[in-house]
C-alpha cells in the first residue's frame, strides 16, 4: 500500500512524515514523528491518554487519522515546556504530587492546557469537566484538579506581577 | 481533603529526627512524567517492528478439532503464524518459580480451551491491523464441551473437569482440597454462644485497569541474546517464565522494565514477555505483543471472584467466641496466583480480632472463566468485605455500637492469632479511636481508654486445645465421599499449646551489612542483638535432591512446621530464639554444576522446581 | 422519592510482605568517583514510588543528601534479583535490602574517611549534608566527595555495598493452618457518610473520615498519594466496578471504559485522613506498605452505610442501584437504621 505524505507543525517545528492511509495520528506521532509523549491507553477514545492539541483544541489522537493532520498545528506535552523551565502546569503537577505512574499525565496536561488557554480562571467544576475524558487509575483525581487550579493561579500571578 | 500525621501516637516507639526519612521529598520520576519523557516499555522504538496478535477461543470450554491457518499465512504483511508447537516447553505455572503448584497452563493451547479468550495461535505481521485481519481469517473447527462457571457447582461430583492438572477442580493443599485453619473448637463453642450470626458474601471479578495495557517488545540483541522491554510488575518472574517456556538460557535474555504505567496486580502473569521473545526468536525481528483494552478487560486476568460464608458465635456482651469461615476463590481455568491467595487469605483469618475458636476452609476452585490473578489487596479485599459487613451484623444482633464491638474484639499485642503466631505491633484499636474521633462518632470512656498495648491475657495469649479433622482429602469430594464444604466437627484433639517455630528474617550475610542500631530509627531487636554477632550459620541449607519428593506436587513437598512436644510450655517460642537454620527447608537444588551453555532449566524441569532458589541460574 | 442518609464503619489490618514461598530482594549500591551513589535494583516502579522511596532509604542509610543518590531500576543485566512489586512487599523487602547494601557502602566510606582523617572509623559520623565529621569535633571533617576521590584514586577502595533481605520461606501445616504468613500488619479504620436515593437506588458517598496506620510514613507525600488514590479505588470497587456484573453468569462483559465504570473527577469524595505510625521492628525505618490496604476498608464501610441508610444489606459486590432497588422492593421500602453518633445533618 503506498504511503501518504503528511506535513504539519509539531510543537512549533515543521514536520513531514509518510504514513499508511489508515494509520491513526497517535501511532504516527509516536512511531514516525518520534514524539512519544502521547500514550496508547485504549485505542477506543475512552481514556484520554493520547490527548493532543490540534489547532489549540484537545483531540484524541488515537481516533484521528494521521492524514487528517495535514497542515494542522499540533501541540503535545513533549513540547509544553518552553525551555529548561517547566510550564506552570507541569510545575503545578510536580509540586502537587499530581502524578503517580505518570501514564495519564501527558493527556491530562494537554486537556488542562486547552482549558487554561481558553479560560485562564476556571472554576473547579470547569476543571473537572475539562478532564472528564481523561482517566487516571492512581491518584483519585483530586490532586490533578488541585494542580490545574494551582497552575491557573500561578499564571494569573505572573500576569499581574 | 485533609491529612494529619498523628505524631503524638506511638511517639515513644519512633525517632522522628531522621535526616531524609519522613520528609516530603519530590518523586525521583516526576520530571520525566510531566515532560512526557518517562520511558515506558512501549517508548522504545525499533526499526521494522512487527506486531503480534492472538487468535482466541470464543467458547468457555471446547476441543480444537482442527486449525486451518493457510489463508492467514498468505495475507499481506503476515510474517509468521505461531502455533502451539512453536513453544518449546509449552506448559507452565507461574508460581513454579517459587516451587508452588503443578504446571497447568500452555502459552498457546493446542488441544482444549478452557475459558473464553484463551489463545490458541498468534500471528506476526508488519502492522497490527494486518495481524488482526489474519487472525480473523484462521478457520478453527471447535467441539464445544460442557462448562462450569460457579465455584460450588464446580466441586459437585458431576461437574465437568476444567483443568487436567487438577481434575477435581480444586487446587491441592497438601493432602486436602482446601486450606484448613483450625484453632480451638468452633463447633463446640457455638453451643455456648448466646447468638449465632450467619451470612454469605460475594465479590465479582474486578479489572486492574491500569491506563497502560500489558505488553512487551522483544528484539534480537548482540551476542545471540534477546532484549525485552516490558511493563511487568516482576522482572525476574517474567524473565524466568520466558526462559522456562522457551527453553532458553536465562543468560540469553535481557529484560528491561521497572517503569510501568500502573499495574495493581495485573502485570505479574508474565504472558506478553514470553510471547514477544518467542516472536523475536521465530522472526529474527523486533516484535511487539501488546494487549488492547478489550483484551486487558476480558483476557487479562482480573481480581478473581470470591464467595464467603461466615458463622459467628457471640456472647450477649458482644464477645465473639467462635468464627467459622468457608471461602471459595474462583481461580478461573488456570492457577496463576490464586493458589497463593488461598493460603495468604487463610493466614489472615479471622481478621484483626482475637477469637478463641476459629475454623476455616478455603478453596481455590477452577471454573471455565478467565484465569484470575493478583490485584491490590490480593486475597484479602474480598474476605475483609465479608468480615467487616459481618461485624456490623454481629453488632446489630448484640445491640452494641459497631465501633465498640470492634474495639472489644480487637487483637492486642501478645494475643495468639489463629495461625499460631503471636500478635505484635498492633494498632487496630487506635485506628478505630482516631477514625471515630475525626468523624465525631462519640465512643464510651472504656473504648477510648482501650489500647493495643494492653488487654491481652494469658488466656488470649495461649493456644487452645484444637479439634482436628481429615475432611476433604483430595479426590473425595468429587467422588461424593465428602458431604460438606464447611468445617466439620473435629474427630481428634491436638493438645493445647502445640505450635512450631516462627519464620524470621535471615540475618545479614556479613556484619558490615547490618545497619547500626542507633540508625534504625526505632527499636529493632534483631539489629540490637545481631549487630556485631558473627555471621550467621549458612541460610536455609539445601537438602540433597530427593527423587521421591520431586515426584510429589510442590505444595505437598513444602515442609510442615515441626511440632513442639505437647508438653512444651504453652507460651510461644520467641522469634529471636528461632535462629537455627531450618533443616529441610524448600530449596532443594543446589548441587547442579554450572553449565552456562545449556538451557537455563536443564535438570530442574519438574513441578515445583524453583529457578531462583536453585543456584543453577547464573549469568 | 427520599434521600436517606447513612453512616458506616469498617476497620481492617493488612499483611505486609509474603513469607509463604521465600521472598528475597537484593540491592547494589556503589559510589561514583566523586561521592554520589547509584542504587541498582530490579524493582518495579508502577507509580507507587519505588524509585523514590528507595532513594530516600538509601540516602538515610548512607547518611548523605537525597540529591546525591539515584536509583536505577530495572535492568536484568545490572539489577540483582528481586521478586517484584506486589503483595505489599516492595517497601518492606527492597527497603531492607537497600538498607543493608547502603550500610555496607557506608562502612567502607567511613573507613576511607577515617584513613584520610587519621582517626578511628568508630569516631566518625555523617552530617547528612555531604560531610563526614569526627564526633564531638565537627570542625575536623572531610566531604563525602573527597572521601570517594581518596578511596578510588589513592586508597584503592570501593565504596559499594550489597544487600539481600529474606524471610525464610514458611510452610503451612495442612491440618491446622499453622504458618508464618507475613511479617507485620498495617491497619486502617474509616467512617463513611453517604446518601441513598430510594427511587433510583443511587448511592452518593459524601465524606470519608479515615485513620491509616502505616508503621512509618517514609515519605508523607507518597503515603498521601496512596491513601487518596486507594480510597478512590475503594469507592470505585464498592459501587461501580466489575468485569462480570451478573457473576457467575458470563454476560454483559465490559470491553471499554464506557461500560467498565469508575468514578470520574466529578465524583470524588472529600476525604479527611489521619496517619498513625507504629514502626514494625523488622521493616525499613519501621515503614509498612500503605498502597494495597488503603482501598480495603472502604468497601464494607460503604455496604454498612447503605444498610444504615435504607436497611438493605447488599452482600454481593458491587453495590449497584439495581441491587439496592431489589432489596428495597423485598423489604417493602426503605427501613433506615439508627442514626449513628455524629451523623451529619
């Protein structure tokens, strides 16, 4: 089967890969583009571990065809930290002990980033809703919700400072 | 959410001024987690990675008349069809690595399937989709056999036999088809009780559901070895299991793991690792065997179902004087770890309470169900649900506050437990008091004054005369010669005070491996006493290999604790004085010469042989 | 339709480690040329924090700062044998092995420092900040880094240690059940407050008050992680989860997270925790494993609270609305039990 070229922006970098037409974006990012931060948890669109941002909106990469990413602007947790320092969300997750096995963390961070990008001052309910498609088996969720609220506060603090 | 650390409690038993211990240090792995950089097994990339999928039984129990994989072999991308005959040593039981149980499960089943989802063949292809498509193209002619799904139906005389290694549908515990716990005489005590409280409880199977599914990637490495990246919870269990099933020297296996996306007990079974390594051996290419979520839920072994019946004899004041328990672990079609749950659970009975008469029968039963395995709280979660619901029933019948009832019956330091070991380091009473206090659940002054460190009496500390029976010998129940599953009236008496010795930590190999007593942070008698003692006599001395013993099931070969003379003091032997090496402890295989060029298991390929205790497994 | 309030209690103990098959763990510790320490294991970190707790234990036993220790696990070519991460054995067994390996490495470090300082090793102590001092004369000191450099490049010593911890295997007496199944026990007790809707059978857990006795909280934040997540899992087991909802029938088999239910972030329960610490003699710094036991008391406490709320004893897990409604039907409606002390209004 002939492979199809797909080009997109991945965490700010122009990226081009060749994929089988039926390949999902999760596998394409991991195997072809080498970004291992989105994770395979179910392949059914029910766990959220593969969450990435496409043009700023959260998407389940396991349910997205790779060829559909043509010309898209894709962000993943692998590109979340602007440099050596952590992004406020990453820092809040670390400080708040909001990860145990860490397998859901990438997807959680992307879902949270999408929320904070469109709503910098979310309520607790809004945070809960934003991550309600992301499963975590370790933490009991509250530390994750707390960390996202903490990150929002940190960003606000930086803005007002 | 709030958390408080009650440093005021047991304060005199701890040094709270340690340098690093007790400090809220950040996790070593957190940077990787939040950057998406933590490398789980599937985050190791290999060029030309092949994908493996299994063809699975659609039936609970069926004979395989024929398999036609011809069409599948010709499908695009298919590199190899893996048949049961490709597995060099296609029979194993997980706990053979610690010498417990008979080999009873094939990696790929060649004649009969015993649960829905049992794999009979695997296909390796360039993509996962191609492997799936090829699996769908395999034609199997099944002869459906009668099945049994209920534990108590499975031990009835007419039930279909599930697993040929245990034809009676029960695991063999010594001479019996169940684990017995006998302490005092529960049957006699029931006659003295003011109330009898009986009930039955059940827990259905539960999925571990880690977000990362089970899987492994294996690839040829240098020096004729194979690397295997795995999400296992037990690296050497998986390595040893792969070496045994594939009849390959362990020195040719290089297992890498340790960073796992959740496990909860579901990643001990070591199935994906031998499958992936077999794929790499057969194709010479990197092969991934990864369960999808559907397999994780319905093929991956769950926390098995349990059924429990409890009967308590209770005095008017709430004192429980007798408890009888009958438990059934639903192992599914193969043993995996369920046999261990039976013994671990029985040692836990009757829960954290001092009850002078206890009898329990715990069964590990085979049914035509997905094999069960470990999960968080393994062997305990189900029976604790039963016991604690039952305690509420008892409280209601006796008309006593539920927490007060627990404190009244709670075990205290120095009490004798039903498995004939002394309770120590208890804290149930304090836990009850603190939880009640947080919830504003007012307890009486007597309950608030109670302590785990007081309240034991010579009577509570002693081992009573015990009624024994020989009910439930292997083969008798299925033959209809054993009437009941519950503990029966004893036919002979074991004198009071009878017990063996405690099993304690093997002392340090060399004195300078012993932490200095002042650096322990609490009182550890072993550290105090053994700090500068000469190196201990050799740890468990291996007995020479005895062919007669080797023919027995491993469980039967496990030595029983030596009995003290009935005339011996009724007080238990303090653990510290029990440092003499056990004469005939399990590990038997020591004298095997080291032959690095021979497969790992040569000479130890028999039921119960342990590859880790043998001394034969070296690199 | 009425919403009934119920309060339930349960307490448990939990066996730590497993003796029934022999259960060894090994650890290796060695220093880098400049006095940092590598701990090499084949233990598994599946989120519980194995790497982190072993790092902390090694730092404590060596007497060096945690920043100077790194745990490398698990590679079968370099990490010595370990049975694995299950049965609440990781912290107990591996922690003890790490203590022994670290103690041996520490002994060599102190000898090397003693040679440099020309004193007896018995007169030296670590300050936990990377220095080795003469007891009572802290100004006479040498850094761990200089000690390691001297050991390797001048004295020809290694600063390394091996550790193994094993409780000898216990058999079972098949007539009495006599055995030494485990080494120590952790404890827990908790009070559940919940409501039951007698029209829908739905249970809403409102609050958990708990006490967990963990021997010693080796890292209080890691303990907190386990206790919060574990109680969440307990609620999930009690009310939601099963792969076979009509066990023993093999029907209605969930195959994805749409049909295998767990509470989400909107259904978490406020949880107030007290941690008790009664060190176990042979546990590493007294610490028992909190990870497995923390879910267990939640299941019966919820069942008992449901009974207290509406008088229905659901003795078969999970406690689904269907089972509660069938119980209510059988009982002729809700029959609330006595109001337990302290039940919130």
